[in-house]
């Protein structure tokens, strides 16, 4: 597969360029979308799509690809030789010594071998490389250093928008946060809810039931213009929590719609929280993040933290992307099963997984 990038003033125009080039394809796989600055200092939209090598070469007007494939194969062979010379070969080619046993253990728990090998580069050739316990302790310290959390801070009024895939528990998480801010902290904050989910049947009613039980304000933004107006009307509130439609990694229309909602507000900073499930695999989390990265994700909220002991995939993603975690959702009870994230809590889950 080949990744190709298209750039235009808006996401919709960038996607149209991709469609123009690959119009013969029934569907285009959108990998990510983000903002970039061009050579003239203008903000542009950049999207990346993935197509088959055959379609890519056809788009270039190349019919015979044998020469290109041979060159790629030669490059792969060269990389493999370099890795073997550095002692970083595949597990089956490596000796089953302390390094390999520790790497295999952590890799089985979801961490990425390449990331682990990079952490070992500063201590290559040292005594530590021959002591399995020291080596494991060292890598666990590196994991601890790689994790970060975003402290709960409500000193200034905040607008917080939750984005994420379908079925991850955004609406329930918003209800937990609303209850927490309303009556579980050092003072009762004024909280309002705004619903942008006009796709899912019952989405508004579900959040409205929570709002009625908590006795807090709840509004619906049925258009981009109305969203900006609502934020002005709710300017006196301490926290405004915004619920959005769950978006699959291939639903470009909904992504563009969410971006348009964000772009419509120029005079109010919106903090974007990506909601992901602790049960998701590394590749799925990465795909979800790349899909939403265009909207400048500030931190991650982890749901279903109580449903798995295998959090290595989550840790791998967080450490590699340097994304802080703000909250952990540990059950269905509102508001009890929500806690501010801590590195200790995440590592405790991971260490329990290793010891199991």
C-alpha cells in the first residue's frame, strides 16, 4: 500500500483532489487530516490517503512496476542487513538472552519492539544488557518517563469538546464529567452541555436525561451558526462540555463537519479531548488518532479501563505520540467511575499484567 498526501485551503477541497486523482476507486481510505503552513505562511488543510501500489502507479501513468518493486526489495534487504549488524534482528534470528527475553515479554504485552530498542540504545554494551531484572526495571522507568498526564484545571472557564469513534462511551463520559464538576470538587462549578450529535438516534435524549437528573443546562446545536451563538450565550458558565457524533476512520463527511464546527468559533478557545477505549489495539488507536489529529487533540480520555488488564497497546500509543491522558473511566456508574489520570494508575495496571 502507498500513502499519498493532498493539500488545499480546506479539508473538503483536499479530499476533492484525492477523489479527482482516484475517481475510479469506490472508496478512499483516509489515514489522517491536519493543518499545515505553506511556504507563504498560509494555513492549509492536508489529508493523507492510502491506495494500493497498483492504483498509485496507475495514477502516475506507470504500467510496468517490476523495476520499482525490485528497488524496494533491495532497500528492504539493506535495512535488514543493517539491523542484523546492530544486533537488532527479528526474534527468530536473535539469541535468547536477557535482552531478547525482556523485549519479547514487553512486546507480547503490546509495546512496540522498535520503541523498546530505541530506549536501549543509550545502554548498549553495558552490564545492564546482561542482567534481565535490571533491564526490565530500566525499561519500565523509560515507560514511566514516556507517559504524561494533564492535570485537572478549572481555574479559567473552559469549553471541552469530546471526539472519538462510535461506541467508545463519549456521552456517558461527558455525564460523569458534568457531575464531577457540578458537585464533587472543592466548589460547585456551573456546567452546561451542548450536543452536536445530529446523526445518532436518541443521542440528544440520552444526554438530556443526564442533564435533567443533574439539574444542569443542556442545549442542541443543529447548525454551525447555532453552535457559535450557543457558546456566546453560555459564556458565563465555568465549563461547557460538547458531545459530538462518533466517527469511523473512514467517515470523511462527519470529520469535515466537526472541523467546520470548530472553525466557526474564532473568539473562544476549545479544548479537544480524544476518547479512546483501553480495550482497543495499538493499530486501531493510532488510526483513530490520525483521523482526528487535524483538530489538534489536546489530551486523551481513556474509557473501559476496568475491562482489560492488557494496556500495553495504550501505553505504546501514548508514549510514542507524547499525548497526555486527562481522565480514566473505570465503569458505568455516574459519576463515581471517573478519575483524573495518573501515571501510577496506568503503570499499576501494566505491572499487574506482567505479573499475571
